C-alpha cells in the first residue's frame, strides 16, 4: 500500500512540475547544469542503467543510495531555507510600509506649517507695500494735475491771444498759435463736461469761424468778383491767411480756391464768348495761348502767395479745361452745320497737343472723379495707346510688309489729361466717319481706274504674282484712320469706323480682286485633234495667256495678304476700343470673302490646265487601240499633256513662290480633277487589244511619273512633293494601271478572270466591270455570263470597317506595281 501511495504521489508531483518549453529554456539559461537529474526529459530507468550498467556494479548500490539520500537532504535544507527567507521578507516589507506612511504624515505636517508661514509673510508684504502704492498714485495724480493745469493755462492764454491776433489780422502768428491751441484742446476732450473747459472750446470754435469769415472777406476785397482788374502783386497778409486756411475747415480752403480761379478766368469768359469770332474752332489756338500766358502771369505774381501743396497752377489749368469743354460743346451744338472735317481735325489736333502739354507740365493729382474719370489702361505690352506712332514713311513700309504688329518702343504712362477737353468733339465725330466713308469710296474707285489704265501685271516671273500695290495703299490708309480715330475716341466712333472698314474690304475683294479675275471661255480656239498630237503646236492649247496666269497668281497673293492683314487689323481694333465694345468687332465675314477669292483663283488655275489637257484625253479615247501592232515610246497625247503641264506649272509655281501652301492646294486640286477624268477617258478606249493595253499601261505609267514630279517640274531646285499630294496621285494612277492590267488578262477561264478583277480592283460595282468587258471587246452574250458569274463571285463584305480593309489587302502595293511596270518597259525595249 505504501508503494502505491508513493507512486501516486510521484505522478501528481510530475504533473504539477510539468513546465512549458519557454520556461524550461529560461531556467537552463539562468542555472546551467550538467546533472542528468536537472534535465526536463529525465528518465529514471536510463539513469539507473547508467549507474549500474552490469551486475557486478550492484555491489556498490548501498553507497550510491547513500549519496542520493545525502543529496536529497541537502535539497530539502535549501528549500526550507528559501521558504523561511521568503516568510521573513514579507514581515520586513509590512514594517517598511508602516514606517513610510509615518514619514509621509510628518512631511505633510511640515508642508502645512510652511504654507501658513508663507501666507502670513504675504500679508505682511501687502501691508508694507500699501503705503508705497498710495504714494505712487498720489505722485501720478499730482503729475497729471500739474500737466492739465499747465495745458489749461496754455489754452486760456492761447485763446485770448488768438482772439486778439485775429482782430489785428496777424495771420502769420495765428497760423502757429491756432495749431498749438487745437493740439492742446485735444487733451481736454474727456473734460468737456466741465463748464469752464466747454466754454474755452466754444471760444476756439468761434475764433475759427471768425477767422474763416475774415479771411474770405480779405480775399473778396483783394480779388473782387466784379471786374477784371486785379492788384499789382501778392499780399503778405493773404499769404499768411492761406497758411491759416490750411488749418481751418477744408471748405474755407475750397472757397478761396474757387473764388480765386473764378476771378482769374473771368476775363477768359468775356474774351471768348459764343458770339465772338475767336470763339470758333478755327481760332482755337488762341484759347490755349491765352491760358499759357495766364499761367506764366500767375507764377510771376501769385506763385508764392498760395502754398505749394494747393497746386494752384494745375487747378487753374484744370478749371480752364472744364470751362473750355463746356463752351466748345455749346458753340458746336449751335453751329453744327458749319463743322467740316478739316476744321474738326484741326481743332482736335490742337486740343490733344494742349492736353499733352498739360501732361508734361502737371501730374494730374488734382483730377477727381467729379471732374474727370481717369482712363484705365490695359497692360503696356498690348495697349496701342502706349505705343509711339511711327513716322508716316515707316507706317507705309510696315503696312507694305503686312506687319501691323511690329514691335514699338514703349511710351510714357497714360496722359491723365487725355479727353479733358477733347471729349466735347466726340458727338461730332460722325462728320469724320462720313468723310472717311467718302474718301475710301473714292480710293476704291481710283484703284479700279488705275487697274484698268495700267492693265494686268507684266509676265515677269521675278515680279509676277506680287501683291497689288493698291492693297498696301488701302491698309496704310486704314492704319492712319484707325490711329487717328483712336486718338479722338475709343467708343462708338471706333465701331462706326470698323463698319466702314468692313464695307470697303468687301468692295476691294469684289471690285479689285474678283472683278479682275480672267473669265473662262467655252470655245477651244478652233483646235483639232491632229494639232494636239503635234508637240510643237501644243503651246496653242492654253486658254489663259501668260499675262492672265500672272494676273490670277497676283490676285491670289493679294487675297492671301489681305486675309492675313485683316486678321491683324481686327486684333488692333480690339486693342484700341473700350473693353465693353470688343465683342462688336468681328471681321470674320471679310476674311471669308478673301478666302473665297483665293479658292476661286486656285479653281481658275486648275480649270485652265485641266481644259488644256482635255483635247489630248479626247484624242486618246478616239484612237483605234485594237489596231496597235507594237509597243513604242509614249503616245503623242501623253507628250501633249506633259507639254501643257511644263508650260503652266512652272509659271504658277514661280508666281506663288511666296504662298507655297496655295501652290500645294493647286497641285492637289489638279490631281483630283485630272486623274478621274483620265480614268473616264480610259474607259472610252474600246475595244483594246493586248498590245494596245500594254501601250496604254506604259502611257499611264509615264503620266504617273510626271504627276508625281508635278510640284517641282521644270525647277532647278528639286523638292520632295508633299506627302498628301503624293498619296492622291499614287492611289488614283494605280487604279488606272490596275484597270489596264485587268484588260490585259485573258478572260478564259471566266472564274479566274473575275477573281483576278476582284483581287486587283477591289471594286464591287457592276458598271465598272461592264466597262472593262467593253474595253476587252467581248460580245453581249459573253458579257451576260461574265456579269452573272461576277455577281456570284462577289465576296460578302463583313460588317464594320474590317470589310474595306480586308478588300484593300488584296490589291498589290504601289511598289509592286512599279516593279511590274519596269519589267514591262524592259520587255518592250527587248522587242524593239
């Protein structure tokens, strides 16, 4: 039973002492040991076997048992000592905690005592400093009282002195004293409840009022409103009075200024009354000469009487401008029928010159919103008013070059006096606008007459196609009118002038440009097919003469110049008008008109060259191609077409050298016109033999090469043709070559012929297939079966863009076709 109980105890002990691997690893790191008994995986059986490996070793079993028991006893002693030590530690901890609590209680008591003592010390300090604060307050109050009494003494004495000096008109002393009294009085604003202080304040106000009335009376006496005579020189009393007026109510200063200026300009109103001869516009210079003399006279006599900060000279000039503007407006309303353009421009020119004189002399600081609103200027980089207008010669040179936007040196800042007088002329600017309308009408008529008298430009390739001189003259005149009108007004008159510009731009486009374009004729000049087949007589085919071709190119270049310059003109007009009116300036219609002239000119050039090639194409279609027995050089009709191209294209290219893009348009339009017409005449060549088809194929290739070289034909400088043009020629002429290749193919077996047609032409049109069968000379019965087979063999095009792309892949590339043509040429040479 004892053994069983021991075994159960051992099992329970092992279950309790089963440690986790982390804990076991930590114990091994802290207490490293080589003893097998300390291992976590200790096995008793293995340990006993290690102690007694053999039966002979059992003789020492008692000794081993004694050692183990001794070890057990030592372990028990160590465990007991540790347990007892832990019991004593708990008791010591409780004792230390109690001692700490007692120490804290003692510390708290000491802190409370210190706090009580600090409060007693603070109270003691307050009692000590209370008397010091009372002394400080007393000192401050005493200082304030003394200062206030001093100010009061100064104020009382100053008021008495001010009243006495006012009565004696000692304005020099009053100016200094009054400012000091007003400064002292500011210190008593918070004491106005005291009757004595309020009484002194009222006396100061009364003195100011009396001073103002007295100074106004002195000025009225010195400068009476009635009469025009003035004292010989300024008065020192009045000069000191102006210093006093600076301190008084600003209305006193304004009254002095107004009365003096009114009296100073009274003579002007008498001299230039509405019923006087010098009041009319033709003698407007006398007005400005008079004010200049008056300003000089004022500077000499009264320049030192008024303070500099009053700007009296500028104020006199500004008031003169207001009076002059009113008087001029009144007299121009009365005599509106007598205003002529030259007279109006003369008056405006003299007035703007005078405004410029004022800007150089004065700063404009006296201008207010009530008198004149200063003009707001756009940024200096785009504002035309900040640009110095060039000399007329430079203007014309710039306009001839089509450069309305040439850089100009910056001008000084805006004239603050601009329009201060000249605004009165704006309601009468309709006279100027009507005059410009009349002048432009006469200018257009003169252009028409000069063109008829001088005739078209001479056929000189160095000068042909140049811009017509009348175009530059027109825009130079436009520039002058625009600059002149913008100096007069930037409002509605500029819009009216823009309307006039639009009117005569359209007239120039139709009367000078479109009206002088050569007219096409329906007759061919009696030319016959036989004459077309002779290379030497090919020059007789052209419908337009060399002079007419040069004229068309010159009109085209002029229209392009007008288009570009009109766009620049629109931009400059928008810069010069008021911001609110910018949207009303639109020259798009006029630019479209010039674009129409350009298109018409290009179309005329294309029609001329196209018509020159028509007889040759007609001759091609009337040749008996089934009777051609051998393939030779290019046919005469090809030579005739090439001759016409070589005659016309170099002339057109040289005359359009300054407008390369329009020459490119001419080439493209001619290719788009000639190639379809060539294919149409090609279908008319029926029937065609095999040899005839080979000759036509050779001719087509020759025309293709000439067309590819068309932009630079006859030129010493060889340029690569534009890609857009080359694409059109290659596509169109390749189709013509494919038509001939289908014609050359045998029609038996039918299925192969139809499939070859579909592969080469990718054309599902039955009419085209019918025309090719006619060219081959097949009978109607054969054509019917062919057409039926063609309809059956047509591929079903897939939906979407893939259908066209898949068919286009069946056609050979232009490079492949070119190589085939070269092989055909070699074959022909071998036969020859």
